C-alpha cells in the first residue's frame, strides 16, 4: 500500500509534498498499524472532499492518496474534526516517514 500527502493553500497558496510511504518498506508493526488505520477509517469509501469543513483562503488543504493494488483513492480535507481528525493520523504517519 502506498500513501502520499500533499498540502496546498496557506497565505502564499503553495503546494508542498508532505511525504509518501510504501508500507512494504516498513517493519511489520508499522506496516500493520498504518494499513489497519486505512481499513478502520474505510478510506476507500470516503468522499473525495470531506463535507462540513471550514472555509478560508489562507487555510491549508491536505490531500491524502492511498494506492492499494488496483485501487486508488484521494480525499481532501481542511478541518480538524470528525473524519478529518482520523485522516490526520495518516498525515502524521506519512510526514514522520519522509520517504
């Protein structure tokens, strides 16, 4: 499973790659934890953009993309509540791996 995160927006309106990780390259514990998080949040069933998020020109928007075999799905979020809080778990894990 491959997971990547990009960030856009902010005051300057830039796009940055937060990071990416291939779980096949992780140790067994880290791989299982990350893949279970994707399954637990039913990532492939989430909408492309989470509803009910804050709006603002200077907010950062994060796009999480997961590729698992033939399946690929991306979800964009700006909020810190609800499903966005769960997606932040992936963001932190990917940012911490910096591959």
